C-alpha cells in the first residue's frame, strides 16, 4: 500500500509540470503577426481573398466572423477548424493557404493550432 504513494506523487508532479509549462498563446502577440505577414495580402476588406470568400483577417473580430459560408475558427477544436485545415495543408491543395505562396512552417501552424485549442481568445 505504501509503495503506491511515491508513484502517485510522481504522477501528480508530472501533471503539474506539464500544466505549468503551457504558455497561453496571445492573439495579438503571437497569431496576428503570422496573419499580417502571410494572409493580409489577400484577406483585407478589398483584397482578392475577401472578395472571393468574404474572409477579412484584419482584426480578431473579422477573423472570428469568418467567411460568407460560415466560421473558420472553432475555439477549442483545431482538428475541425477550417483555418487550421487550410494552413496545415489538410485541405485540398487548390485551397491551401496561403494561396500561391510557400506553406507556413510548422512552428507557425503550431502557434495557430495552440491558440485555437486554447479557446481562440482575443488576448
């Protein structure tokens, strides 16, 4: 019986360290710079991407509004969020984003993924 106590303490300690090591991703500091650098060439109010889909990415509110077809960010669920599918290359190649540009590096898509999984907060 007493042998279980050290194992439980190790498990609790491991879980605590894992939870403490997760930094919140900031929309303003982490995600918006990626969008500015890679998406706003087309997804501004009068840009080609906005004209085709209705998606404007100039602000948190416009991103969360989505396209004329619906939301592209599903807070807490990067697996089914269209934004993640498009930038991670999980959508059809013809609609991969950024369109006609080099794919985003994994480190950038991971930031977006983590932000969505953390609830896609306006922080």
